[in-house]
């Protein structure tokens, strides 16, 4: 299969206090992940995707309620954010099949999800721009992490096992697809979420938005209900 095209050079240079806070917070979490997981990229992906599935649901919920109160159009944000949350959940379900998390890691996930959900919900109410910028930076780091994961696979330090069936159905991968193929499409998903969230943050901050980058992702065409 042909690899999805991903621009690995994209980085939003922090502008102003809000962006610097978002960037600093993201780098702090990156340091924690590097310390805890090192190069266990499959296990890192499980925790990463558990957290990554939260912002889209929070953003969709708050925007949905806001539009109901104001009786206004959401400009497509709610569907985009719901799709993002669902997509990240499918990433999680895929890597659970690959890495088989331990009981301790499941407990870590449980604690991290609750703390992050409450903190992100509060942040979104205070500053949705900062919240989307944080997600944009999260996704930049995700693209970088999956690029390192590909390197580990290509250099033989991580086994290139057969792709889980759930991944083949969701991304319409061929029957002989391998883990490397999965990482490629997941990385492309993360790059799209990166661009969408930076775009939302720019729009909220009155900055230019690259409309071409935030168009609906063509990476996968699988039916989520069939995959699940």
C-alpha cells in the first residue's frame, strides 16, 4: 500500500503567553512520557491515545451546548471534533491489540484520563484557544513519536507483527498489512489532527487559517461501526 503523505516539518511557533503555556505544558508531558516509557512505543501509544481521545469529546460537548444556548451554527466544529475523538479511540483499540497493557498500565491510564479530562474541560471553558493549541502541540509530538516508532520497526528493534484485524477493517488495509502500515496511517491521522487543532486555535485567535490543511481527512474510509 502507498504510505500517506505527512509533512513532518510542521511546527507552530509559539506566539504570546497562551501559546508559550501550551507549548511548555506539552514539552513537560513529553519529558514524563520519555522517562516512563523510554522506547516502549507500543505501550506509550496506548497511554497517548487514551489521553488524545479526550479533547475532541470535550470540545464537541462544550461547542454543542454553546450552540444550543446561542441557537447558532457550529460551522462544522462539532462533527470534526467528534470524528477526532472516535479516530483516537480506534488508535487506542488498535494498540491495545499490539502491546497488551499490564494491570499497572491500565491503572495509570485510568488515573491519567480522569485528571486530564477534568483539567482539559476546565481549560476549554476558560480558554478554548489555549486548549486547541495544546492539542495541536500534542499532535506534533505524536507525529514525532510515531516517526521514531517507524524507525524502531525499520531497524529491527521493534517487531513488525501482522496488523490487528480491527486496524485492517478500520483503515481498509490489505489482508497482509503489517504493524508498519498501521503506524503510517495512524501518524497521518495525527498529522491531520495537528493541523485541525492549530487551525481552530488560529481562528479563535484571529490568525490566518490554512483551510486546505483542515479539510476532512482522506486517510481512512473505513466504517467505524464495522471496525468496532
